[in-house]
C-alpha cells in the first residue's frame, strides 16, 4: 500500500494489471485515519484524482459508504462535471435519480461486448461512472481494457487492416423499433434514442449527430458515418482504438439486426470476420475484470478505456452516469 493523499490510500486487489508507472485500474480506499464521506474527499482532492485518472484511465473507489442511488448521484455531482444527455446511444436504460441511469438492461445471460461509450456518434461522454448497488449473484463483472494497448497490438499484427480503418473509418447501421425492447442489448427504440415521439424532431436530432434515417413500417434504419475508428488522445499523446467495431459485429443482434451488416468499412466494404474475432481475443487477453462489491464506484476515462459486461446470475444492479 502507498499513501497517495491524506484522505485516500491506494490498495492492491486481485486481477489488477501492473504497468511501470501505474496500476490498472487504480483502487482507492479511505485512509484509516479519516472518516470523510466520499463526496467531501472528492471535493478536497479533485486535482489528485484527475491526475490519477489521467495516468491510469480508471479509478475504483472501494470501501466507502455509498449505499443508495441517491448517494451515488451525490458522488457524481461532487466532481462538478457537466452532464451528457444519453442521445443516440443503443442501450436500453432508465433514469433512476438525478443524473443516474441503469446500466444496459439487457438480459443477464447476454454478454455486452467491449466498446467506448457512444463511440458510434460524434458527441460521446469523456468520462463514465458506474456504481454497484446490488452485488451480482455470480459473474457480472465490467471488464475494462486500455484502448492504446489494443491499438498497438492490432497495428503490429494487422498493419494493412488498421491502415484501411484509419483511412476509411467505420459505417454503423442499426434498425430501431418504435419502443424499447429490453430483451435486446441494442433494444433502445427510436423514441427514447432521440428523446421524442415526433419523427421530424427525431430527424433534426439525428442530423445533428450526422446520422441518416430511413423510416420503415415498424421503426427506422439509422446509418451513422463514416466515423473515425482510431482517434488521437491529445492529453496522453497516443492513438486509441476508439470504436464499436467488435461490439457491433459480434453483439448487435436481435430480430431487427444482423451484426455482420451492422458495421462495415466507411466505404461500405465488409469487415474480415477473422480479424474482428481476433481483435475480440486481444481485448479479452488485455482486459481486467474485478468482481463488483456493493458500494463500489468506478470512474472511467472514456478516452482511455473500453468496457464490457459479462453475463451473470441475478441479482445484480449496476448504475451509471455519463459526463461531458
């Protein structure tokens, strides 16, 4: 253990990855000499927390008294980040309190593949918070992986593929129903996707996202892109694997959507299945999956880290909040 700041102590937990200058994720607990609530500790040590997040990309707060969704909302607000409305995202989710939503509500037996939050739209959150309100019966981890590590491994193994990806970007195609379908991991209907019941308002909001809409008898086809699949993280000065390629190709599946058609190169050419599935293998190899404990708060830098969800045995309730 090493004392990082008076209020916090940095601890080691199983499954963490150890890099030269940091641990991934960084795990903070309250120093034994303090009895500060997490909200106050955040306010007093925000500069330290932001520098730690810049270095490690993910910070897990463990052992603090965060017992309810409302208390989690207070923790999010104590960081004083601007809220990002969930417009254009695919996951079915419900507002719980204040700035807090359920995480993806798809069935427990379904995995949610690795992705950067809202990587398929131009306006995405810079950071995400997750909170474990109810510990999973078993499974249900939220694996995380450093995006630049994935980029470097893909570039080394598939230089021509990555070059093509950087040149053309990706095109995402998804069919949305009228209303939410909670049995699908991408089951958000167009009304809640665009936060309206008016088709013309939906069109305006889609246009603002750079998204094309084709209305169908029972929903709408959305075409997004071409959108960059590799970005440059200015703050860390490195390229990142910022896309939903694997998530779309392996997971955007329901009665309205065929995952193989859900994502293509930006010029419309299909993606090579073997490379997509090898990318999934690399993501799994490089990821960290720390089992949730009740009261855990996980802060992710969406520029640095992809996340996913493993299947689980209920009960499990993990809540989320997105910030600009």
